C-alpha cells in the first residue's frame, strides 16, 4: 500500500526536486524563470524530467520502511516494554528507516546519476535550441529575383533538437549508469554517500513515526 501511495506523493516531490537541482547547478535561482526553462522544451512534462529515476528509489524505500516498521512492531509487541507508544514508535521508526535506506542506497546513487545527467543534457539542449532559434531569426527570406536563397525551415531547430534528444534518452538508463558506477568506483560506489543519507533518513523516520503515533494517541484519547 505504501508503495502505491508513494506515486501521487511524487507528483509534488519530483518537480520540487528538479527546481532545487536546477537552482543549484546554475547561477539563476529565480523560481519563475526555472519553471519557464523546464517547460520551454517539453511543456509541463518538463517538470517531471527523470521521474522514472526518482520512483526507482522512492517506491522500494517507502515499501521497505513501512514493512520493516510493521514487522519490528509486531515482533516486540509480545514483550512487556515500559515505553510510551510515541517513544516506542520513534525507536522502531529509526531502525526501519535506516534499514530501508541501506537497501535502497544503490538506487539512490543511480537516481542521482541519472537526474544529474538529464539536467546537464537538458541545459545543453536548451542552449542548442536557443542558438538555432537566433540563427534562424538572422536569416532573411529572399525577395523576388533569381538565385537560390537560404530559407529557414519552420520548426527546423525543433526537429534537430528532437533527434538529439532521442539519442540522449537512449544513452540514459539504469543498467548503463549502474555499470559505469561499478567500473569507475567498484561495488562500493553504489553505496557512496551512505553515511549522511543514513543519518538524515533515520532521524526523519524517527520523527515521522513519533509524530504519527503521538497524533494517534491524542485523537484516541479525545474520542
């Protein structure tokens, strides 16, 4: 269930992640301008660039986190543990989040590689289209008279960019990026950045399950 629930959540998370990354890799950080850049080539689909890579991490992470939380909670419920429900949930949540983060770290590394690659190529594609557009604007149509004149073909820049875009998309896939990471850094490369992510995600999981349990206790006591 949590894996399915992750999908609508990412309708907000993926655009936010793209806007954040775009602001980090370029000098311009204006929100409106970044949205305009992302939607210039693909329309509103541009806000979901790399969504497959994002879901590659989000779906298994959320499924593992919730499943491990439930399993640990059921396992220790047979013991007489003198802890409040929120505190107990916080401790279990910490370990559940850490476990899920550990198992999905390779997916996180590949997700970052793919989205960074996509962002770099998207920026390059925008530059190509802007250059083609400016070149076409400088070409004046012939007026009367003989001689073959150079005419700008309508949508020519879009066709060229579409072909280049298709070639780039073919180069970007999970298998290729995984092989590249292993070749460059070995298997340990798939766990790059595990420490910081483990700390961040574990604390996040602890707070999330603590707050959820606290809310549940509050509403049950009020009813």
